[in-house]
C-alpha cells in the first residue's frame, strides 16, 4: 500500500508527534486497504477545534479529534479518505487525566479518527463495541496498551 499523509501544524507544541509517527499510526489503522490512500491531518489549538466542532457537530466545545471523510467520486487508482483535525491541547489534557502517555493517547486518537474515515462509528452500542475491538487490535499491533482499560 502507498500511503500519502499530509500533516499541517496550526499549533506548535513540543509534544505534538512528528509526521512519520502519525503516518505509522494511520498505516496501522488502514491495514490492507488497497493500493493507494491519501488523507490529511491538521493539528490545531482549542479555538479552531471549538469552531469546527460547533459548525459541523453543533457542539460548542473543543474536542480531541474530528474526522471529515471525502465523499464518493474519488479516482479509482487513488482512495481519498478524508481529513482528520486533532486538537493538541485536548489530547494532552485527556492523556494526563487518564494517566496515559501523550504518545499512547495520540496514537489512539489518530487510529480512532482514521477508523471513522473508514466508516466505523460508535453511535450505537454494537457499532461502538466493533470500533473499540478494532482500535484495541490496531493499537496492540503498534505496541500500545488497550486504551479503554483504566490505569491505576
């Protein structure tokens, strides 16, 4: 598989992962999904995350990751998956609150968002369980612990 990942940094924090690490996590989530996949990741601050979340989800708060899948009509030889928007301050805060490393939580959010681009969702309990199982498997394959287990 050829994976083309564009990463935009609208916020600069020393704890934002490098492009190659973000691409590795995306690749892990994609598995074997065809010959070529393209997507973009935009790392933002709280204000931009809040604006986008309000506009597209009608929720007036910043959030960890937003996924915007591309619509149908992409060229056959190239699968345009969509865009991820990750809010660096929210991911850092959640990692701290959950007692996880920033890197492990970043990996989880990138995998989670990529699965949304692939059509996974968690609105219904059955769908949420399916998505969580996939997240756990992908993260395990990347060397990370189950993100849904509470740390002590």
